[in-house]
């Protein structure tokens, strides 16, 4: 319902769920050599479960959208601008 509401409002630009961290591969390049490690970069209790790319007029608008994501009631939502 949340996803449909931000699509209809015009805020939604892209987004998707992610497979569990057990499917992750971490990539590092050191001294010109590419190294891969199975799993996430760091041991952590929090995991990125998915993402929404939205267009918001300012940080307050972005925070208001993030607060509507159902998972915000059980976990946390990180908001950051794209480069």
C-alpha cells in the first residue's frame, strides 16, 4: 500500500527489495587487486532490506515519506541524498 501511494503521488523513482545478506558478496580493491568475500561487509544487527529512490522537495519531505514506510515501526529507515 505504501509503495502504491508513493507511485501515485509522483514521489517514487525506483526501488526494490533485496535478497538476504547471506547472498551478498563484498568487493574490495587493494593495491590494484580485486578481492571478494562472501557475505556483508560488517557484522551488524541492521541489514539493508530494500530501498526506495524518491524525489522529495527537501529533507523534511523525505523524512515524512520515510516515516510512512511500515518497517519504520519495527526497525529504522535511513534517508540520504544521492550524489
